[in-house]
C-alpha cells in the first residue's frame, strides 16, 4: 500500500542528476513524480514513486551512490517547522526524540527509533531507520541515514562518536565510498539500517538553545499537527516509571522527555480521560506493591524508590490502595490485587549510560 512523503526528501536530486548529464524532469515524469516536487519541499509524493525514481535514476545515470550525494544538499531545514524544535532541544537525545515524534509530518510510514546495540556492547545503542511498510529501498535508506548523520554533526558542530554503520542492503557503489562518507566502518547486509553510537551521546547538551523558542515550536506542532491515533498516556507512564527512584516525578520533566510543553501534555492527557497525577499514582502503586511483595527492602527505602519522601506517606498511600498497611501487604501478599499496567511503549526513548571510544573521523 502506497503512502505519501514530503518532497523535501528530493532536495538535491535535480542538481546531482544534472551533474551526471541526466534530465531530472524526464526521469520524474517517467516514474510518476510531479515536476514541482523537484524544486519544492512541501509537495506530497507517493513514497513508492519517489523510491522508484531514486532507484531508476541511480541505474540510468549511472550513480550508485545517489542517496549519499543528494544528502549533501539537505540540511536540517528540510524538516520544516520541526527544525526549530529540534535545534533548540536541550540534548542530542531530546532532539532525536523530538524528530522521531514528529517524523510523521515528513512521512506517516517512516520510523526512527532507539534500539539495543546489535553488536551487544552495553555502552552503545543503535539509531535505527525503517518503515512500517517493509524494508526501505537502497537509495532511500542511504539518503535518510546520511541526512541523520549530517544532522547530528550539525547539532554538535563536529564528530559525535559514530562507531559504525549497519545497512540492510548490499552496496552498488564501492564500500570505500560509504566508509569515506560516514568516517566509520560500514557493514552491509545487516538485519537493520542504523547508526551505532555511544549511549552517552544522548546526554550531550546542545549549544545556543532557546527554551522559549522550543516551547513555541512544540506548541505549534502539537496544536497544528496532532499525530493520527497517537495517545500519550502510555508514554507518560513510561516516563514516570523511568523517573521513580532516580529523580522527582514531575509533569514538566515528563513533558521534556516527550518533547512538549507541560501545559500541552496536561491538555493531551485530559483529552484521553486521565491526568499526570492519576498516572503517577498508578505507577507508584505498581512499584510499591512489587517492592513490598517481591523484596524485603526497608519501608523507608521502598518509599524513596516510589518517589515518596516519608515512610508515613507510603503508609497512607498503601491504605488507600489496599485497605491495609505496607507490613500487612508484605505479610499477605498473595491476596493483594494487581494494578493495571501500561505496556505500550511507543516512539523514541532516550536513555542514559556510559560511552565508548570515538571511531569517527
């Protein structure tokens, strides 16, 4: 089933084709791509037609590294209004999460997610590109990963610690062309297309950000471009679970993790029939019951791990949840009812951890 994609992904196509002596307009017409898509960013094009155009042009010119070449003409501006929010994010992780959250503005089928390192290094992660409609074609994959690589370099004004690149396809261009472009080892025929980076990259701060400008941009995006079918309650619950026991569980912190303003998050949760306070209470209940029934940790420590400052506060909460004391729950755990949990963990989730050495040139 064909979807659509913004023509911003075509920026640079005409230039590269003409450098090779080709006719960009003739190629576009041959593959059913509107001619105005060659020179404008906001024309909606069939993703199948665009993919066929890129693959067909790469063969006809011939230019087997077409995707890499056109990425040289693409800067963060191809993201449209999303670029403002991305550039003014506090960290690389927040910027990537923001870009992933609103990638549907570029194409509803594209996905950019954080995954475990495919080579098993605990201090590394993969920034993985894919599509909900199957493995993207060679040139489209090259162009997207090349743009992502260049965008991160732009955000940090230099190298970012890229370890290696995995590509799901086999190369038509010499492998050395990819190594030269990315400045790192490139492996072909892999299970997924991704950039392998140190997890610590996600925590690196961006320079010169404007928090107010970011909030304005995010409010604009959320109000004008709500993601179809997206619900935020599971995302907030996920954020709360991550904060419990490590940092104060506050709505502004959860909002930052989700790339939106706290007021916007309140409105979204209200629209879904819940609230931050309700989700926090559920998360505390789940965590407290788990700790009380599966560990013998002191009650004061249990209170701290669920974000409560006093053991007395834990006692009040447990009485409200279960009608008994924490000690009573621990003594009669078999009869404690289980609370509903959220398991839907959507989107791009940035984590913390140790880094590795820099293989990037």
